[in-house]
C-alpha cells in the first residue's frame, strides 16, 4: 500500500475509498455487536429541534468508552495508523469512535461539514468503517462533493440541493472511507431495516479536541455540547 500516494489523493479530493480494507469476519462480529446494542427500535438521542432543522436522524453510540475492546482492533490496525500518519502528519491523535445507526424510513444526514472550515489547518479526519453492505435495498448512501474541503463554507439554503460534481459512494462490508471534516457530505434516506457505519475520528496535532462540537449545516451551525443553534444561516 502506497501511503504517500493515497495521502496525496485524499488531500486533492477530500475523501478516499479503499475497498476490502478490513477483515470480513471481524466486520461481521462487530456488526452483530452493534445490532445487539441498538435492537430494532432505538430512541433518538438528539432533541426535536435538531432532528427537524438538521434533517439528520442518526443515533450515536461510543463503544470504546464502554469498554468494547473488539473495536480497538480497528483503531490499532497498523495499516490504518500508517495511512492516518501519512495524511495528518506525526503527532496526530485519535479522538473517539462513534457508531452511527439509522432506522428504516429515517432521513439519513443532510448536507453538512463536520467542523467549521474557516481555519483550513484545523479539521477532523473521519475514518469510516463499514460492517455491512450499503445497497439499493438499504439506502443510506454517502454523498460527497470532491474538492469541497478547499471551498470554504457549505452554501446556505433552507432546502436540499444537488451539486454539479457530487459523487455517491457505495461501500461494502470491510470498506474504509476517509473523509475530511470540511468536505461537504450527506447520507441519503434509509430504506432498508437499518443502516450503520462506524467513525474512528482523529485530528492533526494542535487541533482542538472539541473541533467537531460545532457542525455546519445548510441552514444553521449547531453546537452539540449545549444542544443549541448558534447561527441561523438561511
């Protein structure tokens, strides 16, 4: 694996997709743990204001905080560590792992940026692991706008929109997707029984640990720690 070449591609496009990166048996085991944790009808954790204004219906879980050591096998994968260093440089750090679960019939995630883009040097890196196939049946495709991590703020709008060069990702079990925190991205409606991905977030040295506390949506900026809209954008 040519880490430097992959890092260059990531910095150009703002995202990177590597299929068959993780072992299928490990993915199946982790997916079973995830399904056992959530069950069939998990409740939303965010308040009604966020759910309506963000058009985002994802239920998070932080397994490593609860001692689920099986997720450490991903976090400590030598290839993932080497690729992360090639992208972020030395002294990068891990933030946390977050499983993102979506129920059937939910909206997925509207266009957003995971952190404010005003400082190009301060961003988070999403390292997304897929423990299931994302298909036409499941829905929940990830969409990205290549190069948008260099374009500043996501355009403000009250409505959903399309971008001329948007790309739809179709990850399978074992796929790794790396996504720049300033990259414009969304997740489409979930049509199958459920949709899940797991994000092992990290950041370059010197980046504030709360870099993802404020998320940028088309119609607002939202602070998760205080559960409040801090800026109306449209």
